């Protein structure tokens, strides 16, 4: 996978550098999304991957939370597709 870059987020009051894993657009919802990780792991040993929407006009400097169930469902489908392509 090519280096997609880094972003800095605020987590628990601290700035954390995260690695961008992927970006994609969803024409149906009219939004752009980013997947990223801070390289932390969950209790079950899986790497934590976070997603957010963003406005391409502002780049990745202004991330927005995923708000609707439709967005969450679509992102789960995209993550499953990425996982299937890697296997």
C-alpha cells in the first residue's frame, strides 16, 4: 500500500499523529471519507481504524464525525471490500 500521508488529530486532549490508510468518495451521499489509524490496538488485538468525513476543498485538516446510520453502513461495506481485496 502506498504512503497516503499523515494527519494530526486530538485524542484525549493530546495531538496524535495518525497514518492515513485510504480515502474515498461516496457519490450517493455526496461526501468524501478517510480511514486512518493511530497504530493503537483494541482489547481483542486488532489495530484500531477510524473513519471520518471531510470536505475536499479543505483537505484532511477538518474532519467530521460519521453521523448517520446510512454512512456507518456504507463505511462497513467499504471496509469489508478492502479486507476482501487484501486476502
